[in-house]
């Protein structure tokens, strides 16, 4: 029996891939599936990263999202809005070029045209034409419906695969995959990561449908599917900056989740780490959603083999 701890994008993607390989798994979740690090209606997909290795993996992940659209049958999951990295992005452009990805420099006028309700202060940016807004809730709801998700508050996992629950129960897995976000180090051991609260606000006041996704020095933004609303996240919320960037928008909601800090993340906060001990594989990372289908494949491979796939350590 394979036991997965955590019903976020990584746990559900791994369960889906294991099922495709004829290896069903039990997914244990202490709360609501995809309710913590994977919460929210949408996320940004982008090829644009500051490492060529991550750009190449994102290209593979994009094919995975297209496969999920066919397999899950719940409609479009990956939008075609495009993604703009605003400001001085020479490192990003170089990494994308090295990975063989399409990339083009744009000026402030084109940024304004692609995000019509914005008042962009940036003179240049990089356009990633394969980027877009991911319909996350739609995708994860479909994955959860196809998985064996059970309510269970895991308090300990032993090297021999015994999973202890807060209610005194226990399961024994031939293999255990821990994808429990902020709780992963407590269940596995130190992984050199820190977690902190993160808030992303939702705005209304103009139709954001079809607007390009955005990342800049001030924060990141994306259209929320076809709702017409715009989400914008910042490491430290700064309402004055948001009003200046998007003068016609007003906050109408918020999503509270977590962010991660680690020495092995790149300058954009992207990356991940996997570790193995006994029958346990542990996995943590930041900005993982866009890699979901690919990470499901890699984590399934890690669980079923004795070695970690090279790609699970490539992004350190």
C-alpha cells in the first residue's frame, strides 16, 4: 500500500499518476483538500524562470497540463493569456533562450495593452507567450474526486512506513510520500526551509478576463479565469502601490496561504527539494503549482523506485 500525506497539488498529482500506473494510493489530509499551500481559484503558469533548467521543466509541465485537460474532462485548465515579467529581466530572457523557449521583449505600451486596467511604470518586460492563468480549483477538484482521499491528521511517520494518526489509529505503507507543505519537516525531519503566512488579494472594478499574467518588482498578478476579477500578491501587502498600478480596482476578497523561504530557492523564489529515508520520500517547494503534472510523474517514480529522479534535485 502506498500512503500519501497531504492533498495539495503534489499529493493529488502523485496519486493520479500512481493510479495511471496501476498503483493506487491512499491520500491522508487533516483538513480540506488543497486548503493550505494549494488554496485559491487560479495560479500563474509560466515558462519564464531565472534558471534554464526550470524553463525546460516548465515546458514539460505545460504538456502535462494539456494531458490533464484531456484526462480529467472538466474543461480548459491552462489559459492562453500570456505572461509578462516586467522590469529588468535579462536573466529570465537568457534562461528562456537557453531552454529553447519563445521569448520576446516588450515595451511599456504593449504591457499596458495586454493589461488594459493597469498603469504600468515599467519601460520594458519579457513576454512569455506560453504563460497563462491556471484553473486550479477546477483541476484539483477533479483530481481529488478521482483519488482515495481520507480525513486523517498524521502526527508521525516512521522509517518502516508506519503512519500514526492523532486519533490513535495507524496505517502501514510499503511506501510513504509526504507532501504536507509546512508540516513536512515536522513529519520527516529538517529540510532547511521556513514557512510564513502569505496573503493574495482579489480585485474588481474592470474586466480582467484575458489580461496577461504579470510578475514585477512590486508583486504578481493574474486574471481569475473567466470571473473578470484580478488577483495580486505581494510579499508585504502595500495598498498604495496596488492603487497606483491598478487605479480602477478595489479589493473584494483575499486568499490566505503560506510562502516558503530556503537557501536553495532561486532569486524568484522557485524550486524544490526531495529527500528519502527508509520507505519515506519527502517533498517541499515553492511556486509548485505550474509544475503539478510533471511533479506528479516524478514523485510517482520516486515512490516506486529506489532512487530519486534527477529532476527532483535539479532545481536546488
